C-alpha cells in the first residue's frame, strides 16, 4: 500500500480548476494541478480526459482546503 502526502480535492475542466486553484492560493495553500490528458498528449497517446485536471493539496492543509473547495463549488453551482 502506498502512502502519499497529497490528496485530490477537486476534478474538473480547466476553467473550474483555475477558479479553485486561485481560491486556494488566496488562502495561502499551494495546490498541485495534475493534467493527465496533457501528459498523454505530450507523450503521443490519445486521451479520454482532454481538458480535465485534478487539484491536489498537502495533507497538512487538507481540512482548510476542503472548506475552500466546497465553498467555491457551491458558488460555481449557484451561478
């Protein structure tokens, strides 16, 4: 079983991920954005996830990050 210091907190298209990323950074949290579709494209493979990205945060900041992510998701859904 592998352990990691980061946890995925959000998954969505580039625009939504950018909004979540900006909100996290404004709170002093540095997220990691993973774009497997882009990685696959650069490697020469077809991708089913083109345009979708994942947002990860360090486990030490997970609780604070989830509050921000949930608030941001609610705001985006209300728009």
